[in-house]
């Protein structure tokens, strides 16, 4: 893992994101890592699919909403992990005048399918 990615992942934890690690059905290969920050009615989510591909989005939360596979998002971004984390961590918080506030359909490839989503570990960092 490169230094900047390590720093950005550490910053996610310091910001209060809850990290979810999903293993593949066959328990072989690298795990998919996702992190969620629940703002209360809205969540910021990032999924690191592999070393080259990541996606992030802000979506509404509530009963029946799967934040890992949302139908609608306020904002989304996909690129390599470093660029995706940079974009997410610079996003204005919900309610801020610069925060995205219009819902759109979730672009293809943004969600994490329920097939193969075997939870392996969930970790929340204490406030520091």
C-alpha cells in the first residue's frame, strides 16, 4: 500500500467512518473493503474493490435502504483508491451550502452487489 493511501485510510478512521471488510464467497482472493459515515439521514460510503478501482457516493439512509447498493445518490465518484478517497474526504458535509443535494439514479458500477457479500469484519475507531 502506498503512503498516501495509508494516510487517507487513517483519516477515514479519524473522521468516524465504520470500516466493513467483505470476503468473497469462496474465501479466496483479496477482501473488498468499504467504509460508511452515517450523518443521520444521509451516509457517505466508499468501496475499495481492489488496488486499482474504488467508488464513493453519498446516499439517503432509512428503512429498507442498503447503503452499499443505493438506488439513488446525491453524489458519486469512481477512480483509483487514492483519487476516490481524496474526493470523498473533501466533500462538504450534508447541510453545508456546497454539499450536493439533488438525488440522481446511482450510476452503474457504484454499488456492492449482495451476492458474495460475506461480512468478515466490522471496525469502528474510537474518537480521538
